[in-house]
């Protein structure tokens, strides 16, 4: 039996088809595995299959409704589908559960900006940056995860 960590490594290596098979096998044995459901949503999103991505991420969210990352994923998927109002609503829902999850607020800003609500986006971006920096995050390269750097630079 394959582990989630090994399947995620396959995905990071770009071996998407193999990773998808492994995640499917994991879910055959553990249908409620949130990490595998989330990863399958990511694979579906890479293939631009928004409905499948949303199906998997909604199932993951149903299994772990308190995990901030799981809660922000629907917003990220909806944003990729250019459904910006729905994406903003999803990020706000994540922030209700985890008000200090700065990444959700940063993604909220992007969804608002892309959804032609620039004034609201500025407020969301500013709050995300200020709150994170008050905690010693997003101050420089060493305190900012590489995946967030482009969006943070944009927000500034």
C-alpha cells in the first residue's frame, strides 16, 4: 500500500498520472483521507476539471471542517474557474473558522481584485500583510514561503 507522502512526492515530481493512481488507491482503502482527497482535487484542477476538483475538496472539507487549508481550497479552485465572487465567499467562510489564517485573507484580496472589487481587495491585502507581519511573517525572503512571494509582492 502506498503512503500519502509518497504519492505527494510523485505529484511534486510531475508524475501526475502515477500520483493520481496512488491517491485513488489510498482512497479505496481510506475513503475519508483528507490529504488524498485534497491531492486528487489538485490533480483535477491541474487538468482543468473544476467540477471534479470541487467534488473532492468539498468531500475533504466535510471530513475536516476546521482545517484552514482545507477550507481555503474551495476558494482557490473557484478562483481558478474565474468564479471570483464565489471564491471570495469561500475565503470569507474560511476566515470565519480561522480568522488568523493570513493566506486565506491574501487569497480573498486576489479574488476581490479579479472580481472587479479593487477597493475591497486593497483592504484585504493590507490586513493580510499587516496581521502576518505583526506575527513576524512575510517580512522578508526568510519569513515568506516561496509559493506566496509573488502574490505578496503583488499585494504590496
